[in-house]
């Protein structure tokens, strides 16, 4: 059961003074049997009071308002966490789509998680489904085949997408990073009526070559009959075990954004995300991203800071 020391900071810098920065944060570890929080401290510029609650998907969420004028906002999280999941996932490769239909029937949240978005390129999604889906296959086998398809057919390239990139654009680029592959896989799974949800967090592989090491990361969970929720990472083509630390779950990235909010002022902003992963053997991996923020025109008073991106 590995223990990880994770330091995560989100920093907004403004070219002039702003005020009344109201933000929502989802940087608290998700409460589940697969991880145990040993210590967690949050620090914010100006030390505003944080009001916490659990959202619709069960994510612990904090809300704060930094009223005084400021030119920088830093949100820091220091986390000591033990992952208790096994090193190898004992997945159920027997249960099929008949069992899945029984699990989903009458479940409101499951219905939300099997409904695909309306996109322009749905015919391309349908073509992928025909390639992946086999009537005799189990749910887990179908999910794994799809994960392998995305890993093989799409290129991992940083910098060509952002948190607002659509599934249509991902299909056009045939490239992206973790949140892109997750959104694509969610659309395909939901087209097959397999319940699935977006997951944000960290990946902590400790020098074993997996993509996304040391940075905020995204993967997804699918519902496997007779097993329950099982995490799968299309960026690395693996089932999730004890190398992933979960922060939040939801229908898509918008439900899991680590930081989002508004401020008053006509400032231009820059966003930096820094993550440090400390391992038990003393190794430390660091990653810092200058996150792209779409420019908003003609907004003289109220400006929306971009959501803190996942892996970029």
C-alpha cells in the first residue's frame, strides 16, 4: 500500500488589480475504499474562510471569496495519502450486457451516465462502436477493447487542445491529452449504453514510463456488473490500481474542475499549475504547466477565470 506526498498549487496572476474572487475548488481526495487520507492541508492567498459541502456526485467541494484587491491568487494543497487498492485489478470478464441492463434499470444517475452528448460527428462514434462491440463479449472486455483502440489510434500530444476542446475536435485532430481521451471514451461508451464517469486526480507511477506522471490527470470509471465501478486510463491503456489518486468524479470535466470561479476587474490573467509527487523511495517528480486561458472579449467588469486544466 504505497504512500504519496502530493503538493499541488494553482496560481492566477493578473496584469492589474482585481477584487472579489469567488472560487469553487475540488482538490479534496474522493472518499472511497481505494485510498486513505493521512493528512491534508489547504492554503489560499489571504486565508479566506472556506465553506465545504458535497455535490451531486459525492465530491467534497470548497467555496471561498477573496474580497480584498489582489494581483495574484494561489491555492495550495498538501496531501499525504495511502492508496489501498491492489496492484492488479481483479476485473469481472464474465458479466454481459443483459446483467448491465438490469443494473441500470430505474437508476436516475445511471441514466445520466449512459446518455451521450449531441455532437456533429456521431457517425464517426457509431463507426468506432461497430469496430469495438461484439454481441458475445462481456462488458469489461468491450471496455478494455475500446481503451486499447483509443490508445492505439490516437496520438498523445501536449499543447494542441485545452479544457474547452470538443469531442468533434478530438476526432478531427486524432490527438490530445488525458482529458481529451476520456471525453472521447465517455461518448463512445455512452453510445453503447455503458455507464461511465469522468475522474480527476493524480497519477503516481514512479518512473515506470506512464504518461502524465507528476501532473494532474484524468481517467474514467465504468460500471461492470458483479464488480461495480472500475477505473480505466485510456492515456496509458491500463485498468486503474494503486498508482492513481482520485479527487472528483462526474459526468465530464466541468463536474470535476479542480478550480473555477469569477473575479471583478478588467485584468488579463495567467494561470500556472504546479504538482509535485513524492514517493516512499525518496524520488520526487515535479511538473509545472502554463495553462491556456481563452481570451474573453468585451467583459469590462466581471471576468471568468479559466478552470484549472488537468494534464496539459
